[in-house]
């Protein structure tokens, strides 16, 4: 193939990639395939850009559109303290618009891949534990789908987020949500956290150096085993963990719950965050779960879910690492995994 034909082939390949990204953006953000006019306009506007820039521009353009606003933020939805309402998982929630737009633009309607699987599991669950519950973006629709008599226990380190979470439960007439304004760790401890302004995305990775600095809160963290291992709240059926790099310490403080209760575990896997926040390799987290007998099902965002089955632990680690790298190369931030122990 001569150089001219190679350039033409490369250009056509980039055009197909851009068209795929545009169509994915329409489906995630607007809930429909791209229309021909919109596809042509975006393709011409974004022609020649690297694919990662195409993805970012598609997100920015579509999330600023009137159609996105109508779909996610109904007219008259603006609330107090800069909050708006949005529909997620069949319920109406107070959200911070900037947070929700960023999340939706990155992942589709909030963690659609995880939420769909969780809603199915919740229908037969009595006790659900949501660690890093934020303002209830997952917990509230899951609690609404939970079977009668069940409880969803939410752990959230931000006092403000807990208030919004409880308001969201009230708005949806849910009395099965219990919120603890605490974090989860492998020991009982307090940590000074620098609260971020104008966002609900606060984590223990933002440790405050000055105890008297503005927006500093003292956060109590406890091992999950201290609360749930003895069964006082019943056997734990599901644990969802979203702690931005603290997953290892959360799991280390839940060893007895994992051993005795054998709950389904939903985990955001990002070894880069685990290493940067705790200095713990991601493989250590995978090995801990594998040693407890857990099997992984990867909840891809762009592909069908992928059960990995009964692999030896070392093979499971290698496979998850491979899938994580593939998703990172495709522009994702982490790998969502559903862990379960098969019945004996």
C-alpha cells in the first residue's frame, strides 16, 4: 500500500472512531442514537482531533445542550443551596448540577452499568451497606427497589452530603435508609478532611494539614466489622464501596463480614488511585477478595457484562488487570466489578 492510500485508510479509521464516540455520547447523555444532522455537524467540527479530545468535546457539547437539561433537570427543578433535581434510576433526587453533569458526561446516566445490576440484586436483599454513599445517587434508587422490610445503611464522610441524602430519602418517601455520618477503615480513627467547595465529591485522600483551616471537618472512620459483623442489623447481603482509593482499608476492616456474611460486593477498581492514596497495589485488593472465595463479574460500560467464573486467584488477577488496562485505554476512569461467592 502506498503512502497516500495509507493516509486515506488512517483517516477513514479515525472518522469511524469519532462517529462511534459521538453515537455513544448521544446514547449515554441524551438516551437516543445520534441523528444524522447532529452526527454530521459534530464530525465536521471535531475532524482531525485525537480521539480522547473528541470524547471530551462530545461530552462538553452535549451536556451543555437544552436537550440534556430537559432530560436530566426538569423545568422548575432548581432548589436551595445551588441544588437541582434530576431523575436517576426512576427516582427524583437533589443533586449539585456541576457534579451530576460531570459524572453523567463521563459515565452515562449515573453509573448506569452498576445501578442496573444493583437494582436487580436489591430486589432480594434485606441488608445493603453503601460505603461512600455521597448524596444517595445510588443508595436512594436501590433502597426504593429493595424488598419490603429491608434496610439500606449508608456511610458518608461529609456532613452536608448526609443532609442531602436524608432529604432525598424523604422526597421519595423512603423510611428504609439509615445514614451514618462516618467513614469506613481498618481501624477506629479520626482524620481531618479538607471539604471541597461547590462539590459533593469529598474523600479522605484530601487530608487537611491545618486543623484550623477553613472548611476542615474531623471525620470518624470505623471498621465495618465493628458495626455489622455480629449480625445486630441482620446478615449483610450487599456491600457497595466507592471510596476513591481507600478500598483496601475498607475491605481490611470488613474481613469478618466477608467471611461470615459472604455479601455481594460492588467495587470500583482503580489501582492507580489505590497506589497514590494508600501505597497499596491494586493486585493486593484483588487477592484479598479472591482468597475469600469471591468471583468477579466485570460491569463494562461499553460492552456486555463479563463474568470471569471460577479462575485461580493468580489468573483472576491477571484477567482483571488486562480488562482494567483495556478500559483505561478506552478513556474510562476505573473498572466496575461485582464480586460474589458461589453457593456451596
